[in-house]
């Protein structure tokens, strides 16, 4: 007698998963060997299902196709009412895309998405799924932001199976999940917010987005290090990753793209948090410079590039004699190691005795500056405070500083100079090697320099 072949049974096994980075271990470990986090392992039961075939994201079987046989498609982007939000996305919302938005608690992620949802409701059906707030709480916030279209639906639920059922019934054009850590799949035995839950729910949302040609926005919590909580592969699964940055004590907010499959990366949008919601800042340079004091020491203006736009920002430095033996260094909005390097160059190459001086530096307005072109402005601000001599309020500084004191070239110098001229600046210091083939406006004087000591001599006599 021939026995019928039995179907393989799904096996269950216990594994320990790091909740910070997603590292798997067969036994409990006190410290994760991958990310060095302590007490981050949680026991999870995994079910290994046996599948006969793998399918694509759309749920259909695929086969290899020649690249020349694939028809090119034109992406029709949907415009929201926030031009800065459209800029960061690469020109608008792409149907079928999966967008992850991360940020600190209370920074305004839910406010941003609720405001965008009310605008997208005029373009199609919107389903806003909230796992943290009730429908009544969202209703109160929406009344503060403005009126809502009839095609805007609220759904307070955390069960992914029920959410999928409502999506199939409603067939929305836009889906907002707030937040991904609160949604759970009943098929996974681990707790809400665990690595397995976040990974499974995100994969299911991706399949729903591609199958229904539905734009999906998901909110992700961030860790104390500033990265999105959950497995690192979460950022690799989505199409776009946006970070909503800013200080809670400042009204300015910056939306920054760090990954975008449908546009450029490192693009930013600047907003101001008001009682009626987020308002766009169309000219951020003017906003960052409007409170600058004339004749103040320790201040310098830099033309930095954020994404595709040049922005003028003020760098402030305060240098005071150290009371104790070790000099103190503090930075806000600037890289600490970069500032330490510039101070060492000023002491070694320019003769400024800074080893017994406390130094406090910050970028005014709450914007974070981390590109090499800010080096020269940092050096001038430090020298201005040290010498107690102010800089010209109509002068800007652009350039990277090397360890030998040379001013190195930076990119997109012509765009930076034109932005400074447009805002009424009359003089700008730039690296000498960056001026080849650059068209200079008539309203601004461009001074080409080679070393830091040369700049200090020309600025402070």
C-alpha cells in the first residue's frame, strides 16, 4: 500500500531578537554583538511556513524579462498643498509608494500627516489609521488645522488583519499608519513593536501599496540615538525615508529626505509650527538672519547647501578664558569634532592661543550644519570672538579648511554666490580654486583666498 505524501508541517522555534538592530541569537545574550546594546534581547516564537513558490510584491508569479522589453512608465505625481513637502518627496506623492517618516516624540509628525491628509482628501480617498490616539482626539486636532473633506476616513485600530479588511472594502487612494510600532499582526506571536511585528506589518503594507497602487505613509518612532526604532532593514524595505527634525523649544521644523527612490536625496523642506498647523518657510535665509545684531562679535555668515537650495545661516561663537585647568568646548547644531579640528588649525597655523579658552558655538535658528563648506565661517566666528572685533554684516564666508591651513574648494560655488548677492550681501570670501568658469554677479565682490591666515588678515586687518 502506497502512502500519500503528507504536507510538511510548519515548525516553530524560539529565538532571541535584539529590539534595537534585529540581530537573531539562539540563546539570550546580555549585550548584542551587532549594535552593543545592553538588555535588548526579547524571546520570540517564529513559525517557519513552507511555501511552494515565491511571488512578487504584487502577489503574482514573475519570470525574468529582458530590460529592453520592459515598457517605460511615466510617474504621475499628486501635489499636496505644501510645496515644501512636495519638494522633499521629489515633486509630489507617487501612487503605490511606501513612505516612512521618523522623528522625535512631540516634534509634529502626526500634525504634518494630518495636515497633508486633509489636502490629499481633495484628490482621492484617505484612510487615516491611528494606533496611538482615538478618533475623537484626532478630530480635535483637525478642527484646529482646518476643514476636512468628506473623503477623509479615521480608523482607530491596531490589528493588521482588521486594517487589511477595511482597506479592501474602502479601496483608499492614500493610507496613513500612525504609528508602525503600534500595529500588530495576529499571525506573529511576539508583542507589539517587536522586530518581528514591525517587519511583518511593513512587508504587508508594502504589498498592499503595490497591489492597489495606493500611496502609504507610515510613522516610525526614533531611538535615543536619533535613528528609527526597529530593524535597520525597515529603511531598506520602504521607498522613501523622511526625518522630521527640530528642537521642541524652537518653532522651526526641517523635513529631510535621506532615501528616495523617486527623487533626489538630502532634500529638505522648512516649516514653522504655528497654532493653526505647519506653515511653509519660502525664504529660510531671511528668517535665519533677521535677528542678527549689527556690530556683534563672534558672528559669521555662511552659505550652505541643503538639498538643492542654498541657505544663508549665522554661526555664533563665544570664546572666554577658562576658569579651570581644562578648557570646555560646547557645540549646538555643529559637529563637535569638526570644531575641535578648526580650533587646532587656528592655534597652530594662525597663532591664536585657544588652549586655555572655553569655546561655545552654535548655528542660529536651530538648523543643523554639517557640510565642509562651513569651516571658514566657523574659523572667522572664533577669531572674531577671540579678538573682540566684529565682522562686516554684509560679508559671507565659504570654504573648507585643511589641516595645513589651506582653504579647499567646495561644490556649487556659483549658486552660493548668487544666493548671497540676492539677499543683499556685498562681499564673500571663497576658495581660489573654486572660481574657474564661475559667473559672478556685479552686485557682490568675490575675494579668492588660499589660507586661513590670509582671511583673518583681510577681515581683521
